[in-house]
C-alpha cells in the first residue's frame, strides 16, 4: 500500500489468520501491528491498478471464467437484452418521428392546469400521464 501513498489508520486485531490465507507476511505484520488501510482510501484508478495487480498475482495470466450454467444463463440474458435494445432503438426512432409531427392541442395549458388542480404531481409528470392516457386509453400503467 506504500506504493500508493495511502493513509493508514488504527485497527484492533484480535484474531488469527486462516491457514490458507492469501495475506503476505508483510500484510499480516501490518494488521497485527494495529494498522490498516481501507480500500476506500484509493482513488478509482489506484484501486483498479491494485486490483488488477492482485488478480494477476493470484491468477497468473488466467482469466476468471464462470461455470457452464452461469455462462449459459448469461448468454440467454445477453440475447434477450440485445433483442430488447434493438427494439428500443427502432421504436425510439419511430416514436420521435411521430412526436415531431404530432399536433399539440391548443387547449394544452388549460387541460394541464385541470389535471394538476387536485394532484401533487409535477407538471411534467401530469403532462406525461395526460399524453399516455390519450395514446393508450385502455392501458393502465
């Protein structure tokens, strides 16, 4: 941790280390001396650098790989997300085109004032609700 010039703090160590602990002797010595460095003392780039070094140290050049079941679930999830994102992009383009050509009611302000009269909703939420109910009268949100 000295390489990152991080501030350490007092801590109370009253335990012992597991036989298979990955702590180095130097790290054990620091903890046993009543000092520690919290991970949140790192800046984000420092933390990434430290974590990457630790992973490389313990894994060598190997990458972490999940089980086949986790991979299968992740693949299916990625497929669903890709499909949803594709539909969102297509639908978004159509919706923006439709919105740009929409005729705004001349009575929009009075309608909105009426909708807000007995409601604590912000004006933009009330406006959205008005538009939604006009476009989709049979759909409840």
